[in-house]
């Protein structure tokens, strides 16, 4: 239990990152909907797809952290959080008509 406070800070930062990400998405919904000319149903689908991708990377990163218990896995988790918005933007550009 040498690093219990450091562990607590890391866990709290992860929770803060998750809440901030969802908050930013909710604030930007009107401008995204206007720019994409999407219906309410399409917006619900896009948000659900984003959150499913976010949750799957979060769960996978957590399991990697349990198995490897190293600093490397937490950095991979942060990099995957950067990858998901890039992938969403890439797919939006790919399938925009």
C-alpha cells in the first residue's frame, strides 16, 4: 500500500476524464447536428456508438492494467481515448455524402 494516494488520484482523474468527455459531447450536440444536418435519431445513434466505443476501450484498458500492472498500460489507455474521436471523425468524413 505504498502508493495508495497516487492510486486514488489516478482513479479520480480517470473518472473526471470520463465525466468531462460526456459533458463535452452533450454541449456540442446542437452544433454537430446542425453541421451534419442529422435527425434526432441519427444523433442518438452517433452518441450511442461513440459511448459504446469509449466504454469498450475503457474496459479493455482496465483489464490490461490489471494484467500488466504497469505504467505502459495506462499510457495505452490514454492513447486509445485519443484514437476514438479520430476514428469517429474519419468515419464521418468517409461516409458523408
